[in-house]
C-alpha cells in the first residue's frame, strides 16, 4: 500500500505571469491544501512555465482537493488553459521530511 500520493503539474506559459498568478492565489490554495491534508507543496518557475509538486496523504485527498470549489475558482480566475497543464501522478512507496534539525517540524509530519 502506498504511503502517499505525488502530483506533479507542469503549466506551460510565461513564467513571470504564471508566478504572479500563483502568488495572488497562494492564500486560497494553502487553505485548500490544509483542508485536504497536503503534506508538502513546492512551486518553481521553469524556462517554459511553472512546476508545482504536491505530496498528499492519499489519492483520495488529491482528488478531493482537485474538486474543491475554491481551487476551481482559482483556476477560472487565472484563466488557465487546461491544455497547457500537464499532470503526472504517482503512488509513493516511501517519503521522509529530511534532516531539518527542527523537532517541532519533525513531530508535525505524518510518518508512513
């Protein structure tokens, strides 16, 4: 049984514009992630767009977040062309937060 579910989204477009829209929607998307158990989120501009990596506790949590009306509103407000978004999904065999030296962080992480 997988210990988590990984989603990698690659959004094609002008990186600066995509990053501006990402930052505008960050508070709402953070709420969506929190409400659906998001374990890790990373966003990075790329030469041809924006890359977003999310680690979820399960496939169901990822799918629930994708259906969340707040997320759907953000996508509509950003006028994202869904043909420009490529998503890859993976069942995760193992993950750990790495060495942070921060006991509070380590205690807050859900270990598999």
